C-alpha cells in the first residue's frame, strides 16, 4: 500500500497527500471519525448541511494537509487568481 494519495481535480490539477508519518492506529482513527461525522451530520436536510459534512469529512481524513489540498483546488495551475471557492457549509 502506498503512503501517498493523489487527488485529481481535473485533467491538469491535483494534490498529493503524504500519510507516511501516520501510524496504522492514527489512520484507522481518522477513518472512524470520518464515518461517525458522515452518519452524525449527513442526514440533515439542506445543501449547506451536506457541504458541512463533506468539509468535516475531508478535515478528518486530511488532517494537516487539508489547507494545502483546498488551496490546490481553489487555485488551479497556471491561474493568477482564485478560480473556485470551497464552501465549508453550515453546521446543523
């Protein structure tokens, strides 16, 4: 199993996350917390609550890499300005 995950946003842009510094226990805890978050908040009506759930799931999984991945998503390669907005939603 690889210690890195590459997230592709489109044909030209991606972000790579390195999980090599995490123990197996830390990885399992991140996955567990993500599953709990999805079941706890994912059933609330409203797109803003669903977006909150997705954002929290990413935060759980990515940890310290969250800001780097979001920045890469919002600012595609070759762009001189922010092209996309990552919405964090509203907590239920």
